[in-house]
């Protein structure tokens, strides 16, 4: 179906996966899991809990808590990651990968983002883990920002690409690496021109907003995330990257819920809650980039191919039906404000069944 001007008003794509997601724990997990499980088949679950998920045993316990929090009948599969520390045991990582529990290891430069204090200060200290990952074929997922206080926050990703990522990729030619939530023209170009072992995830917010959305007319904490949104020229470079249909660029929402009070604060947390509207936001961004026909590969094919998994067989349907982003969801006593709360959306995912699957096409 198309509208009068020839643009489609219905889009059926294979069910997507989310290759970068924060599910948190406890009441917050219970509040947010349904939104992802009703739309996505699988998600790479970030390990930056307090305390972080460092060992395979901790990942197993966290996976069990996620499975227990799922709505009855849900087929959602959490793909677990380990939080890399300078004490991480390569044997534990390899054993977790061998049993199919651990899908990737996450590198947070210490201090780069929410709950990253236990991250890596000295890459030399984690070389044995990187070598083991290379040997077993599991990806290293990277929060790509330097923490050098001399480096301006808007430059931290580009400097990371130069100082850390380029040498790392050169020194570990067999290591699969994902530059998570890429936000800059420099990061986009590095991945676009990089080897087959290098991939990137892109969030909906970095395709939709630039730094003005965070700072013009007042500080807007619900547009503040890390890496921080950059100038419009970077947003446009990301749009071109996804519109190019690059096979190693895929969906990672970075949906990262925080209680309202921790966002609307004198020192507010970084992270946007997008899971309930993420597919709609991606559809809007891909349409703005003139690339709606590339959405399915980005959302449902490129990620599984990189991780060596098969794509999902069932589908989701996006309809051009104006809706409004809900203001917030409750998590116990807390309230979590959505990105774009109260604003209009052009697309809507048809989630019609209690188990979250979309009914077959008529
Ligand atoms: C994430 C979080 O809140 O855990 N925040 C964010 O701004 N993206 C951490 C992260 O992915 O950097
Ligand atoms: Zn994240």
C-alpha cells in the first residue's frame, strides 16, 4: 500500500533484534522488558548493572532474572554480555562463550559513561582477553570515547577512533569489534571503510537529533545521552551511513531507562528510554534519509549475519498511522520519561497479540 504521493504506508519487515540494550534489573527490568520483548526477537543486553555483570556465572544469573521477568508466553531471547575489567579471566569468558551463554564482551573505558567505573584503564591489561575473544570468535563491543579530561566531550569519539580503535583493529585483525552507538562522521567513515571484522550499531536518537536538541531553549535532560549528540553534520553522516545499506551497520537502540529524578537533576544521568517507540523512530529516520527500503536489513539481517546467527523468520508490521509518544512508564515508585515524550510519531508498530507477535498478514 502507498499514499497518494507514492510513499509506502505499510512496511512489513522481518522481526528485528536490538544489538545494544539496557534492561537494568529489579523493578526497572520488570517495567521495561515487555516493550522490547513485544517487538524484538533478541537483544544484546548490556552488563553495566550496579555491580556490573563480570563473570559467566553473573551473566547466567542475570539471564535467569530477565527470563523470569518476561511476559508469559514470550519467545524473547536475551543475548548476554560480560563487562570487561582488568581482572576478567579469559578462561571464564571462553567457557561462557562455549556454552552459548556469553555472546560478547563489552569494553567501557573507565569513567566514560553510566556505571563504567569498573571499566578498563589500561588496554594492555586486557590483551589476554582480547586474544581469547579473537580465538573463540566472540565480538568485543566498544563504548568508543576517550576519558582524557583534556579532550572536549564533543571530540571524545573521534579521538577514540584515532588513538584507540584504529590501533586495536590493526593489532587484532581477527577480532570482531563493534563500535557501539556511533555518533560521528569520523566513526562512521572508519567503520564504512574498515575490515569485515568491524561493525557499528546506530541508535535512533543519533539519527534524529543533533546537539541543539539538548541545549537550545533550555537544557533538555531527556535528550542527553552518551556519546553526546553532536552537530547536525554528524547526524547527517550517520543517516548517509545507514542509507548506504552497509552490511555491518545495524540496529542498537541503546534504550537506557533512568528514573525521572535522576535525569532531571543538577547532575543528570546519561541515557534515553526509547524501547517502546524505537522502531517507529528508526522508520522516521530512515524515511528522512530516503532509505525506508534499507530498514529491514539494518534492523533484522545485518546484526545476525555479523554475530553468526540466523535472521528471524516472523515479521513485524509498521503502519503509517499518527500516534503520540507516551509521556512515561512506571517502574515501582519511579517514573521513566520516554525520549520524545508527548510528541507525534508518523509510524506505528502493530503489536496486537498478547504474546507480542504480529498477526499474519491479511
Ligand atoms: C547508558 C546507560 O544509561 O547505561 N547511557 C547512555 O547515555 N547511553 C550507558 C551507555 O551506553 O553509554
Ligand atoms: Zn548503552
